[in-house]
C-alpha cells in the first residue's frame, strides 16, 4: 500500500493537468493513479491542499454524476461554483450542466 504523501502527490499531479473549463471525477483520478477503489481518498487528498504551496485546481473535481460534493471544503460554500463558472462551466442546483461534454478523463488524455 502506498503512503499518503505519495498518493496525495499523485492526486495533485493529475489535478494540476485538468484543463480550464473542464471537470473530472474523484473516481477517474483514482483509477488513473492505479487505485480505483480510492475515490474517497482522492477527495480527502484534495481537501488537504491548503497545505500545498502550489495552485491545484480542486474545484474542477466533482463526484461521478457531476455534483459539487466538495464545495463544503472551500473557503466559503459558493467558491467552488464561482470558480467553475468563471471558467465557463454552467451549474444548476449544484450539478454540472453538460457533464459528459465537459468530462476530462485522465486515462484517455494523459496517455
């Protein structure tokens, strides 16, 4: 089993590569880094980015159906939505509109 630091770094490395205006999921990141059963751990890693000095666009990571489930972990509850909307992502009722069109799959994009 990999240590948390190594796992977290892998999560951060993938998250940094999500293009502006696109989104991915906790599960897609977990699968890409070789730990497909670790979606929650990906969320936990992203919840701890305040300890990182780098800019990591955690706002671009949502749950498997496009819900902004991580919004409670930002400085204020609407920040995640505001950041996504500033990139042109439309959101309705805390859910990404056109989720499938905007979905960025690291397993396909980072090969």
